[in-house]
């Protein structure tokens, strides 16, 4: 069996899941289900990032121990993914025992191979806890982090260094030749551009932060949270025979970590590089940045309550091209839901199903094969390139064409035999659509299949209008 191994970022447990986390996770689930449907041993890994100053601070604010706080919030992520029908193979937490062990082995290897300087040195920098990263003066606006509106901490301590600069040439080579494929191409060029400007060695340890994984070669330090967090992918992959990963799906905000830092770490210990890192864009809500202060944060629960599980999965990925920045608004999402799902797919299935129940068929009607069908071919290759919204346009067109065909044929006016013959032609094409949409709409696809195989009698609309 061929394998496919995809990952989402592991999310910080300082806060509950929102539409941003949902967006990435649904996309990763859709692509993994696509490969599963093609009978690959396809696995999706997701989880939570639980160490570091940001989590320690959040826990303190709630008067809880970090681990207890992490337990509570990671449960919320699990609930959210369950409600969205995310089919992951493991929910990894950076506080899991095997992760701590494997992260320490990894760090030891980095040290033994000379990728980490043998002795700590003074490291000075401006640290944004919200980002869990050092920021340059140029990135700040009036001395504040523009994303968090907070003043970064003046960090000055003896830290261990990862020698990023020793690997820039090798990295440039693997990235430019797509051995480590970065997509979209514009992002690949961005990363290559930054590499050309030169990179500095980075601090990878903390002397004064207890809430983290101890460095195996110096127990008085904990690992910088990003370094051990990246290893989560390898914790799962290496123990389950699926390393290297086929895809790391990330937001553009964390692409640098997933290519330059993670790439260096893997090259340094001689492990395989992920085949592809895809960075999707960032979205605003009604034109504004999503923030608690503005009060426009959308939760996964809000989405499922409004559109149902499959509806929520669909509208997120149909709204704008994956890889580009975009905007979500309830108006826009409602429009997509009503047009594509209620009036499109839902209505098509309902009108044909009504006629279907007039007949008995000796043989179960099967999905059309889709072989040598240009639309189906291009749909599939678009999905493989993660061009979800573009791929869905093809289905929309197919549904529209079917509607026109039905309107022209007026099957409700036909005699029994002709009507039956018409259904024998049309139902397989609807089943093919259900099949193609299965990664997006797993429950709906199954319902449609069951309806047209006579297993269930149903008259409830698949997608009630909003
Ligand atoms: N813990 C790190 C990732 C470590 S991976 C080894 C982290 N966590 S996070 O909770 O902040 O999640 C970041 C991810 O959430 C982004 O990369 C992106 O996938 C998603 N998004 C959060 N807000 C988003 C938007 N407004 N728009 C699109 N995606 C967003 O970073």
C-alpha cells in the first residue's frame, strides 16, 4: 500500500480553537481523505503545542498549572476536530512522553553532530511571547509587535546556538530543486530570497524557563519551544514508518520555521526532508483582522451550528483560492452555502431522487467511472495541487450542466420506461459527483450513495436553505 503522510501545525493551547485553526485542519483533512479514497495508507497528524512562555503565562493568568491548562485546552481542540469530522491518525501533544523522549534524542544528535555550538553564549534580542520568536527592530511598529500590540521582552542570557548559517547552501540547493518543495511558488521565491540575504544562527535554549523540554546535554536549559515543536512530526513519523512526511500544511506566518529551521535540523542529523511544505494565506473577517478585542472571532462551533459539519468544511475551502489571502464574512459564506449546496447539489439530488423512488431497479446504479473525463482529470489534479476552490468550480459547472440537461429532458413528463432510462443515465453522474466531493463532504456523499442504492428512504433536504 502506498503511503501518504500529512500534518497540520500543532496549535498553541493558550487559547481555544478558532476559524483560523479550523481552516488549516479542514484543508489537511480533505487532502488526506482524497488520498485515502485512492486507497493510499493516508494519515493525518494534528495536535497541540504546549510548552513555552506563552502557555506558561496563559496558565498563570487562569491560576492553573501549565499541564492542567494544556489538558483542558487540548481537549477543546479534540472536540472541535470531532465536530468537524477530522479523521486524524493521532492527536499529538508536545507533553506526550514519547515526544519528549524523541525530541531529546533529536537534540542530542544535533549536538553530537556539531549543529549546536558546544557551549552557550550570550544571546540578546527582542522576544515577542505572542509569536514565541525574536523580532528585528524593523518588524516592530513604534516599538510594539504589530500583531500583538505588545512590547517585546529584552532577552539577554547565555543560550545554545543552532548553526543555521552552516546549512544555507545545502538548503538553497534542496529548495531550488524542489527536493524540499515549497508551494505556492511565490512563497518558495520569498524563502529563497531571504536565504540569499543570509541567515544568522539562532538561540535554541532557555536558561530561565522551566516549562519546556530539558536539553539532554545540559539539564539547566530547556529547549526553545519552536525547536521541539517541529520535532512532533518526526515523533509520529519515525515511530510509524512514515517519515519523511509528504506534506506539512501551514499558514504563511510559520513557513520560515517549517523550511529554514526544520530543514536545517533534518539536514544536520541526516534525516529525510518533508516532500512539500505548503503555506496557505491569511484571512480577515469582514475586512478586519480577527481579534478578541474587535470581537469578530468565529469558532468552529459557530460554523457547524450554521452550516452543518459538511457545509462548514465546504464553505471554508470554496470561499477563496487556497494559498492566497482572503476574507470571510457570514454574508459571503451564506451565499456560497445557498448557491452551491442548498440550491446546487442539494436541489439536484432532491429532484432526481423524487423520480428515482417511482421505480425499482434490478441492478444497483453505480457511479460513472470518470475515466477519460477531462473535467474529472482536471478536478483531481487541482485537488492534488491543493487548489480546492478552483477544483470546486468544476463541480459547480457539472451540477449546472446536469440541471440544464434535466430541464431540457423534462423527465417528469416522460413515460415510465423512458423516465427509468433517463435515470439510469443521470444517477451515475450524480454518484460520480458525490464520489468526487467525498473528501469535502464525507457524510453527504455517503447519504447520497445510500439514497440511490435504496438503502435509506429520505426526503429531508441535504442542505436546508439559510
Ligand atoms: N504552535 C505554532 C505551530 C507549531 S507547528 C510545529 C503555532 N500555533 S498557532 O496556534 O498560532 O496556529 C497557527 C496556525 O493557525 C497558522 O499557521 C495557520 O495555519 C492558522 N491560522 C491562525 N490564524 C489564521 C488566519 N487569520 N488565517 C489563516 N490561518 C490562520 O503557530
